[in-house]
C-alpha cells in the first residue's frame, strides 16, 4: 500500500527528496510495489515544486508591476499561507 505523502517543509526540501527518490530508483533493484510507491511520492513532490514555482512567478510579476507604478512604491506581496 502506498504511503501518504507529507507536505515538504520547503521547496529545497522537496527537491532533496526528489533527488533521493531518483537515486533510489536508478541505483537499486526495487520490487515493483516499492518502485510504484517511489514514483507516486515523486509525482506528489513534483506537483508541489511546480505549484511553488508558479506562486513565486506570480509574486515576481506582481512585484515587477508594482515597481513600475508611477509613484515607485512597492506594495507588500500577498502571503500565500
């Protein structure tokens, strides 16, 4: 049975976990069920990373748009938490 993936502590933590999963899948002979579990965990981490990067990109676009305002003031970014 597949383990329920935990939300990573950070983007960097998710990347490190992905690297570990890839290394494990590349370096040893995993039973099929273990390989599927690793793959499922990797997909969850990949989605987390993609979402995190999308939010960062949106935040940068907001910051750039605010920096180009007439008064030059930068509004605080929305906190996604």
